[in-house]
């Protein structure tokens, strides 16, 4: 049994399909594709109440033929995920994707997190290039951003790698240069942006910036089979859960872990996923059918699929790649609002000038558009012009919400990470009111406690000005006022306030003494 069909979302049940009704059905498919950000799943042979009644083989083939014609009319590609037995016939599960070049392919963002030396960068390198690791970190260099990361074998910065699919086939693996983002972008009908962040505790600030600024659909928690669940494994899982981002687990290095060590690691993974406050349902993925079910369950965040892989032997990588190809977009972006983008990367390009990178959170940015950048430390905003926009290293005339872009700016002062780009000056905020939960702290928190405030691409100093209940300890929640070291644009949402071992999770209620609109 499937859950009853919903009028909203990108999943459609059809007991059968009539060739005489293709025009109406094509319109319905177009709506489902829009709901899924360019992807839809059709279950043929399933009634609206979720019963898998099934169809005889010949009737199922005719229904699939009608669905192919519907896909052709709306410009969508067509992939059969699986065919299974129903009550009185066969049930087919079909994935459809918009295949036109007028809009960017559906893009899912996944942040790779986990303890240092868990094999995150190696795994990202193997997934994106299709080249297995040699056991000495060869594949890790494909995901590294700086020379010192290759030399010492540790990721210290945020690295972005693009994984492209045509159906469930990996586009990267068929290219001469599998890391050529422009070519991957042009040839794919589905993209997965892999955000690789450092796992060492000293790089937590960078990991938080990568997580907050990318606003991911999912977190991939990587655990090494030979070393098990570590301190930062739990830390990263706790942050993902606090932010409400669904998590799946990849257990790596299964080729070098003795059987008893591997089993102990799996038991530890299951234990932390079931911990109070995490409360996930572990689901070990063993075959393609498990992959399909796991991908469908991910957006709800209740189930945490678990994969066993080796970047050296290739074990389990086929199932993980299939999972990535089927992962649905979770986030819905406001395409109609006024444009907003936070600056997470800054480059000075010879012959071009200032180039900034970041995620467009709202609206659509156009080349040649007049924009405002700020706030600066004195609260002012500066006007500039968008000279060019690049999406996955491909020049475009415009880019919409949900896209990671680089933008060349004309006539702009010095820019800092965390500044915002909009079509008008926005409110510069110096003080926030927030509901907080103390995740970690060795003693008691009182007014005057200082730390680092992480919000989207903003990373700034601040201190707790007031606490409604006077003081806070681990596990306590309350309402606080935090004064920031300089003004920023803040429009609500969640943040982390940290200082050494202290971790405070918060949700913004108001700014500068006024509640959020």
C-alpha cells in the first residue's frame, strides 16, 4: 500500500491512462513537474487511495506509451524506475524530468559532513570523477580546493562539486574532464551540488558557513567503518537535526575495516540515529528497490538511509549514485519576490574586477541590473551594476532563486562575506531577539556572554545582552537578545551562536526591538 494521493506535490497515481485524453493529462503532468521543481513521479496501476491494484502486461505497456506521449508534449524525459507486482497485475514507477534548455535542470544540494579523516573528500572525488581511489588519497585531490589540502589530506575550506545525471547515468563519467562544470551543466537533466566541508573541529566555523550559506536539501553524514562514530560525527549530526535538514549516512572504508569493527560502527550509527532528539529510523540500503524507497522517503526527514561503500573497491557506489539521481528537491524557492543573495565567496579577477559568489535566495537576478550591496559597517548600502552572471561556469542572462552563481560587479566598494545583494537598500540590523536552546556548554551562560554568530553567509562577533530567565545551562531554552559587533541584513530563520565548546541553536523572533513581520 502507498499513502493516499495528495493534490499537492509531484507524485501522481494513475490506475491506467487513456490515449483519448492526452491533452488534459499532459496539462496535469506539467503541473506535477512544476510542483517538483522540474521532476515528477508517476505510479501506474495504483488507485487514488494508494492500493497497488496493478495492470495486465499489455495494458501496462499501453499506459506507459500514453505517458511517453504526455512527456513528449511537455518536453520531459522519461525513465522507468521499477516494475513490481500489484494485487492483480504489474505496477510501474516512472520518473519524469523537464528536458528543455529554457530552464536550469532540477538541482539538489547535498552537504557532506562528518569527522575528519572519515573519507568525505575522497568519496566526493570518486563520485564526481568515476575514478576509484588508490587507498592513499588520490581521489581526494579531485575535491580539494587548495594545494595545502592536497598535501596534508584535510579539507579546510568549502568545496563545491557538480554531479550531473541524464536519467540515472552519471554525465561526469563520460567526459574527458569530469570536473568541467559547464559541460556537466549542459549535458544533464538533473544536477546534484555536493558541498564538501572540513571535518576537523578547528574548521567548524568554515563547516557552519558552508552549511548555512548553501541552505542544503540534505546532509550526507560520512562515517569511516574503521574508526566509527567520533565527536564531530555527533556534532555535525546534531547541527543538521537542529536546522531541520534530512540526513542520510554513508559508511565508508568498508574494505579495510575488520568485520567486528565494521559491525560495531554500524551499531554505533544506528544508536546515534535513534537517540532522543534525533529520532531517525535507520534504513540500510541493500538493492535498487531500497534505493527507490529511500529517495522517496528523504524529504520528510524521518527515515535516515544508510549506505555501505568503498572508494577503493567501488562497493556500494552504484546504489549511492542511483540514490543521488532520484533524490527529489526539498526546498521551494520564492521566484516572484524581490531578488536577494548573500555573498559567500569573493574573488578579484584580473581584467574583470570584483566577482562575488553565493546562493540566490529569492527572485531573479538579471545581467545589467542595478543592485545594492550592503550593509557596510556604518549601515550604508552601495549601488552597483551586475556586469555578468555565471551559473556553473556558464554565462547566463539571468539566474533565479535556488541557483549558486558568480556575479561580476561594476563600481562597488570593498565587499565582505555575509553582505547581501538586493534591488533596494534593506534594513541594517544590529540586535536580534531569539528563542534559543543550549546544545553544549560546560558551565552557566549569563548576560554578557560573547561568541560568534553564524547566520546564512554571515559570521560575526556578538554578545548576549539579555536572557529572559537570567541564566541558561545545557538543555535549557529561553529568549535572549544578542547584540552584533556590526550591522547586517537579517530577515529571520535560524542561527548558531558558538564560543569554544559552547553551541547555542537559535530561531530569530525579532530584530532591533521589533517582531518579525
